[in-house]
């Protein structure tokens, strides 16, 4: 019983150490933890918007507004982290940015 308690205690300490180490790494990269967490969430949304952008021409005006709003959140989150963190997502980012620009121009010319 005491051995199990010691193992649990050691595991908790290791987890605590890993969290501290991760926060230290994020801060040493010049980021805030909140910005990094926002980037993680934005990365998930980027995948959804990328798939959504493939069929953007068929979007209703309401869907276009939603797309524009979500894309702006992604751009903001990606701007707050170093580029080296999202090199792998660069092509998706650019595709969403292109669709964002196209929708903005389309909406501007229709008004």
C-alpha cells in the first residue's frame, strides 16, 4: 500500500515538473501561455476552415460572415506565435487567407 502511494506521489511530481517545464519553454520562446493555448485552439479551427474553404463559393451570406469571423480569430492567434511553430500549417493558412480575401472582395463588390 505504501509503495503504491509513493508511486502515485512520484507520478504527480513528474506531471507537475512537466507542466512547469512546458510553461518555461513557452515563456522562453517569447510567448504567453494564453497565446499558446489560443494558437492550439486556432490550429484545430484552421483544419475545419480549410475544409470549409474548399467549397466557399456555395456559402450563403451568413456562412460567409461566420467564415470571416473565424478566420480573423485564427489570423490573430497565429500572429502571436513564432512562425516556426506553424510551418507545417502554412499552406492551409495561406489557403484560408486567400479564401478570406476572396470573400471580402465579393462582399465588398456586392454592397
